C-alpha cells in the first residue's frame, strides 16, 4: 500500500541503551514490508570450491528489529509509524546474505555453525548503518544508507585475510513507504553483491 510520509507520520523516538521507543501506541495495525536483494551474478569459476564459516552478524540495536529507523539532519531519530519489516531487519539481512551465495557460480560456500563441513575461512559481518536519512527535510524523498564491515580470517592460523567496509547510498524516488522499501532493496543488493564478490575472490593458495 502506497503511503505518503509527513512529519506527523514519523513517531519520534528516544535512542538510549534500551533502543528506540516508538510513540503512538494506539496506531492501526502496521503494514508489513520486506527488503530483498537481487541475486548477484558471479562469473563461474574453474578454481577449487572453499568453505567459509559464517559467524554471527552484528547489527545496530536501533535498526535490528522490525521497525524502520529514520534519522533527520538534526540527528533526531524516529520510526515510520504504521510500517514494519515482516521480520527483524537483522534476520532478513542474514537471509539475503545466505541466498547470495547459493548457486551464484562463485567458489565460496557459506557454512553455518554446527555443519559438519570443513571451512577454510571465517566471515564476520558488522552492519554499522541501516537507516532512512531525511537529509533534505521531512517532506523530500529520503536517502537509504547501508554500511557493512566485513572481516575474513583464515581458520588454519587465524590470520587476517581481508577487511573492508561496503557502503551504499540510494535515494528513494519519493517520500512514500513503497519507494523507501524499493531503495532499501537497491542498497542491500549493492552491498551484498559486493560482499559476495569480495569473498569469492579470496586467495586460497595459502590454505
């Protein structure tokens, strides 16, 4: 359902150690949304397949749940009233990362904890930013900001193999929830695609 956002539609929140607290507790049931990354197209590789142990992903507390976090140019935070992710954002993000490595033609295979498969490397993702930024005023189309720090270590000797920060900034087409979700799709697609390409390009000669 297309929804135009105004200042009245943003529930002002206080960010503290306990997270963000949304106002308007008597609001109507929220419309549910999901962000979905488009599968990355990796060129098929003739090199050997290698396992990558997927460690837990860290996520900012304020944006890890099912509410959509916004920040204005004065540093004030709010959640979009009447709109939620269908699952916590941290869960949806992990699902999209896992899906990016399935059948993408790359050499890396993600391995979850408890799987009886050898992993040559470990991957740790630290989501630093996952928010809507109203940097042009409360009525203008906002920008979606996503930033993720990735760390790859070699399991044999725990040596650092690579570290990189992946960022995406995507402007929504208009100030509507549907357009904001589309911009999230584009930002997540960009970041996860770059992460998948980076992991698949790991030099395995030292393993």
